[in-house]
């Protein structure tokens, strides 16, 4: 549902093209028109406690659980989901151009993909502009669940947000998730990456080293890529983190929770 960078040919045909996030249109910077999530270089010094996931810093909000699904063989962090009771918010972040957003193009591609396959998508408005109202297949033939997809463009990054559960039906029904999204920080880094490639994520120290005595509240300018996610060990789960092997979504995947 989220392909690599492609451009239209002269006849409207889409041709594969390896494209990188180097700006070729001049020195114009991307302008953020929303009050959070924040780019790391423009984030407020609010001293909120945030979990350092490398390319994402997720605020710790009382009442919100943060779930991580990790491939047990490679240690690769697969998905990050925040939950507030019956509502869930899955986050994914990708490389984007310096001076243009991806959401308009991606939104059309995802809607077309769902309409031609299983599921449905309808465009509507929301707090971050245009969004998709989804009917997502559950895996049971003929059964679907509602969802909402938001796309948030930032300087050289694109954040995809998928909301399911109660908040998919009531946009204001999960204020704690809205607060977490507003206070989220994206750390893009300086390295060139192919457009639409996922930005690297890692398990937070609260999972990998729960006995670390240092305070990691709002750390100043860390290097988000200093530790390869494959070297993280999700087995060291500490206070406030629950082993949930019984709810593994697939063999070889471990789920941990904070909150």
C-alpha cells in the first residue's frame, strides 16, 4: 500500500524510477502548516518525556500504551502502535522530498489500491487536512473494519497514521491519541535515502535496557542511527512492559508494551 518513488511518463504510464530525497528545485524549504507533529530541528523545548525510537520520539502520555512488534530473528522493529482503550493509532515514517509533500500522491494510490482490491476508501476532511476513511479487510471473507488514514508531510519526511477502533468512527473519541500525535517528534537525519523508504526505527532504551538509571527525557540532538535495530534484544522487558507472546501476530514476532 506504499510503493517506492514513481513518476508518470508522457502518456500517463507509471515508470519505476529510483529517486532520492535530494532537492533539485532550488533552496526552497518545506513549510510545515500544522502544530505538531514536529520536526526535530523545530521541536519545542517542552521537556516532555519521549521514547527514543531513532527516527521517532514518541511522547509518554498517561493512559496511552505503546506497542512494538519486533521480528524475533532480526530484531527489526516492524510496527509501532499507540492504544487508548478501544482506539489504536499505528505510525510509520518515510523519506520524502525536501520541498514537496507526498500525501496527495500517496493518498490517491492507496485509495485506488483498496478500490481495485479488497476494501474501500473515501476521501474526507480532518484535523490535518485531507484523509481517507477506510473499510479494511480483517482476513475473514466478507468482513471489514473501519479505519482512518492521515498523511502528514514534513521536511524530508512523511508520516503515515492509521487509526482503528473507536477513533475510526469518532474523530474526537480518543483525545489522548490526538495529544500523543501532536507532541510527536520526527528525526529525519542528514543521510540521503530513496524516496518512500521507511526511516530506520529501533526499540527504545526502556525496552532494551530497563535498568538504565539515566533520565532520557527530551534528549538534546541524539544520533538516531547510532545503534542498528538488528542489535536490539526485545527479550529484556522491564517494569511497565508486558510480555504478550500469546498475542503474537505471526510466528517469529514478539510484541512488547509500555504503559
